């Protein structure tokens, strides 16, 4: 491993604080965990400097940048950097390529605040490439086993009990189904890939080379699985977790109704939160109307409306069972069984949670 790669590995393994001095628009497209955006140039200033660079060259652009960030603005930004550096003396700063913006930030911290704060060589781009390579190398060098099963069988709960699990849905902040959104948005694609890569890096460093993942499609909500990882998982064994229909329906009721409603209410308050939760359920059902067919959709939508009215009136969620059970029997179960048929050659085991956990332990022991 190159010396710089060793440094990137140390940064991510130790969750070191990072001062990101890129513009907010850059930060919003993708960043790292434990990074805080404290830009040298805001979006408007960056655009002006970029236009000047294209028209008049680097020297003119640098001169404009110093003019835009001067006086009170400069003092405020140095004060913010100083506060970060003092609060996180073990941290680092970076810009996009580890070039001019991070050098200026470093210089101003030194000359104006007397702080020598380290800069990440290569900046965001180099760290991002390191994490992409981390995913690719894991896909090429590690073994995987996928956990499949009918909707609501408890795959996420099983993964939570395993030290070598990679919870793709947790990284994507989405439960993976048409109803899988949370009250808060999913991460940007780059953020999803970054947290996934760091998870793989940490677990590989702890000695794991066999990973258990949920059997996902290409997309987890709006997040796309990295191609190399997706292709690798499809070449590895599949274990089917089984549970009773009653337990599955109860689990979905808790996850998609009770807990999700609580998420919305915690975020938006009782009235607005419940309204947003109800809108989410209705939209999720509407999104699959073409696959359900008009008659089935209207029947399930009516059940859902009755359940929501009852829940809003007295807090009872019992009526939600009707549309949940109907959706499982008439849509999710047939769809998943059809998909599973195309992967039949990959299936190496079927069983309940206890049996699957035992199988995974034996499988891991054989693959040490």
C-alpha cells in the first residue's frame, strides 16, 4: 500500500474529524462521515472565481478570491476554522484536490491564528478514489453470502446479530421496498458508497473476509449498489430465511406503520407528522398501481384509508393488518417467489432464524 493510502486508511479507521473547505454545493454532492463543511469560498464566490479563471487565468482568479474573502468575511471564516481546529486537534483539512484552497486555509490558520493544522494530501478526490478502490478490492478478494426471504421475514434483525454483516439498507437509509422510505431523506449516492466502503474497510481490518449481506436488487431506494459488489454478490451463495406469515405481517406492521409513524411525528409534530406519514403510505401504494392492477389497488387503498382514519381517531393500528396481509399475499410474496426461481441454483440453505444462524456459523468456520 502506498504511504498516502496508509494515511487515508488511518483517517477512516479512526473516524478522524475532517474540515472540508470546498464550497457547499460540492459538499452536498458527496462528503465523508465526520466531515464538516467550512468553506473557503461559498457557492457564489466559487462561481465568480471559476468564471474569472476561465476568462483571465489563474493569477486573476486568485486575486479575485482574495478580494472576495477579505475583511470581516475572512475574519469570520478564520474564526470558524480556528474553533474547529481547537475542538478537533487530531483532525485534518482538505479541499477537492489538496491544492490551492486547502493551502490558503492552512496558511491563514498558521499566520492569523497560530495553528499548524495538517492537510490531507490529494484532498477529497484522492480519498474518494481510495474508498472506491476499497469497495472494488473487497468485491474481488472477499467472500459473500446473501440472505434472502419473503418480505418481513426478519433479514435486517438477523444481520444486526452478526459481526460480519454489511447492512446495505442501513447505509442507504431505506428498507428496500416500495414502502421503504424513512421520514428523513436517503444519502447522496456518493455518501452511500463512502459509508459502505468504510464499513468494509473496518471489518476487513478486524480480520473478516466473509461478509453476510441482504439479497438486494440493483437499487436500494434511490441508492445504486456499486456494480462490482453487486456482480460479486450474485455469484455467491444465497440462504433463505423463513418465518410464519403471522410473524411477517406483525413485523411489517411494526416497521412500516408503528415505527415509521413515530419517525414522522418526532420530526414534524403530531398533526403534520401523521399527515406526512399517511401521505407516504398512500403514495407508496400508488407507486405500484400498474403492477397491482386497478381493482386490487382500489381495494387495498380503501383498506389503507380506513386503517389510517382509525389510527388517527384513537391510535389503534389493528386495521392496518388487512391491507398489509393483502399486499403480502397478492403482491410481494408472488413477486419474490418468481424472482427467487431465477436464482434457485444459488440457494444453499433454507430455515428459520435459529437454523440460519447455525448454518452461517458453520459456513464461516469452513471458510476461515
